[in-house]
C-alpha cells in the first residue's frame, strides 16, 4: 500500500501535472488536496494539450478514481466548464471517476468581487492574485463562514448562509471597496441551477480514503502551486492562501499523516515565478528571455509571462526540509540546451554575510544578491533522449551536481512536455 505525495519545491509551475499524469498509471486513487482554480496543471498527451484547474490530473487516465479534497476551494461554474471540456477531448467518460469532499469550501461571487477590488485598491502594493476569489474564500473558511459543497443540496441551509453572509459582504463591497452589492436571490438561483450536474459527486472523502487504505490501494496526492507560495512558509505576503507543503496532503484530504509514505518534490532545472514578490535569481536579460521562450513560460491559467532565473539551491533546500522530500523529479532539463554555461545559486550575499538558508524577513532578502557556481552547458537537443545514459555528459554532470547540493536523489528527469519525454531513474512507488 504505497502512497506518494507530489509537491512543488519552487514558486509553482514546476511541471507537477505531467509527473502526476505519469505516476497515475500505478495509482488507484488520485487526490487533489489544496488550492483552487488559480492553479493550472498542463498535461500533453500525443499532440493534445490539456489544462486542468481543479480536477486531479489523474482524470486523464481511465479506470482511476479522482477525489477533490476538503483542502480545495471550488468554483463550481468553472468546475463544470472544465468537466465539459475534458469530456469533449474524450476523457472522463465515467462520471463515477470523480468525487468531491462534502467539506470542500466554495468560491462565491462575493469572493471574486472582493479579490479584484482589493487588488485595484492596493495599487502598486498589490499581491498579484489571479482575481479568482481564492484568498477571500480561504478567509471565510478560517472565519467559519464558508459555504461548503455539501451545503448546496440543503435549500434552507443554503439560503440562510447566503443571506446572512451577504449582509456583511455587501456592506464591505459598497462602503469600503466602492462596488455594487450582490442580490441574494440571484446568487442562490445561480448556484442551485448547477446542482443537478453535481449530485453524483459528494463524498465523505476521509472515510472513503480510510477504506481505500484498508484495502491496500495506492494513493497519489497531488498538490498545486509550490512550497515558496505556502501561506506559512513561503515568501509572505507574496504567497497563495493555502498550505502548499506535503503536510497539507493529510489535512486537505482527511487521511492520517502516517499514510504519507514518499514525498516527491517537483523541481524545474531553473526557476520561475508568476506575480509580485522577491525572486533572487531572476534574469531580466536575454538569458531570461531565452528560458521563457524555450520553456513556454506563460501561465496555464492566466497566460501571464513567468519571470525566469537560475536554479536557486537556497529555495530548493528550504523545500526539501519543509516537505521531508524523499526524491526529486527534475523537469524541463531540455530548456537549458544551447547555453554555454549554467549558473546554480548556492547562497545569498547580504553585506559581509553569506546566507545558505532562506530568510523569513523579506527586507533582508531584498538586500541580498545571489552567489553562483558556474557549470558547463550543452548544445545537444534532449527531446528524443529516452535513457539517462544517453544524456550529454554536461547534462548528466548538472543533474549530479544538483543531487549533491540538495542531498536528494533525482528519481525522474524530464526532457520535454510529453508523457514519453520522461526518464524514470527510480520509481517513487517502489520506494514506499
């Protein structure tokens, strides 16, 4: 009964969707345990690209059970759009393949209005959210004011929650943010109109997963975003609104922490991030443009260009410690082909001090500059390489150096976006 957790080790966009898709072949159940529709997992099968926002990437594999856990905040309208789109592509033909925790909190219309209006009001001090209502939805969850997925099937409870909540939200929207108020009947009618398409999905996810564990089934836990966007341990306040680290796999799904066996950290061969916030190794020159172009570094949900930079060991070691990472799946190694040399950030110079651990105080980080170790690059195209031994020596040396510096083995190396462009050095499920 091996269970594997997938987490990002940087600021997200590390290629988690592809790795989940590959490992799903050996899983019985795939669980999404945090985040919302601000996260996008891109999976390429053949020549077809599929972007998933809320549904686990395992849905693209037939015969697998997918669960959206209680740690996720759900936008039901966009969820149904996503379901229709992937069905049009020939996937998710069995409705029973998806279950949704009754305790998952919903993103409501007021969350989106508040999210967008707040960012506008903050001006140059904005966080850089996607405007999809994720943060305000998590706020209401913590404030014990959320509308949960199971609530939509109880008319009396649903109306009472909407009316009570709007009394406060409309005051905030109109008096502070200068927005138009929302109508309770309109919100209720829009939500209840979706119910018939959703009736087969509710589940007590914790109980369901406990029974699966008892039956010896393999479970794959799929995270969104990355460690540096964790609301507690990331570059606060430039973070997402949930915990993105491996411990959340237990909390956001309802399994006990002893059921998490192998933690796979997904790590890009360089570093990217979207939105505002610190990024020590960011490149604003031709090399950064090269990475962005070669790597297709544009947000799968928003289309925003990603900021690109060299591999940051300080960031990845921070993630290794926080997540108890067992092994690393290194993605997008092919993007670096063509560079004469490659830099690895091994620390930050802050005045006369060199830091090897990520500082919590961003005012300290702002004064730091990266310390680099330079290694040789390679010119060869890696896209058709199918075994590790066939990689150019410089590419193998780069991977080996990252292993030595992180102290973690690289169990997988990705050399392209397709399923077939992945080199499995050791199977995470076998390590459980």
